C-alpha cells in the first residue's frame, strides 16, 4: 500500500491573502523552506506544519490531503 500526500499550504495561504514573505515573518520559517514545501520539494515535520497552520488560523489537517493506493 502506498500513500500520496499533497500539501495545500500554498492554496490556503493564497486564499487568506498572505504572501510567502509574510508567512515567513509570522512563522520564523525561511521563505525558501516555505516555498520548497509548497512546491513538494520538502516535507515539513509535524511541528512545522502545526506552526504554519496556527499562523494561517486553520487546523493542521487543512494543509494537506492524502490518497491511499493499494
């Protein structure tokens, strides 16, 4: 069984009208790292995901979707 995880941070961030720069300032996470996560180049830790979610005022599970492939 495989799991495909798709990050939705960029989608949520844009819906809230927050730039990558602003999110970086809010979270203390570099713009480069946020961009890498948004473009599926890096996978954030649960801790990092929770920080981003808190700053975007959403629950962490709002920032990703997953599919199970058998």
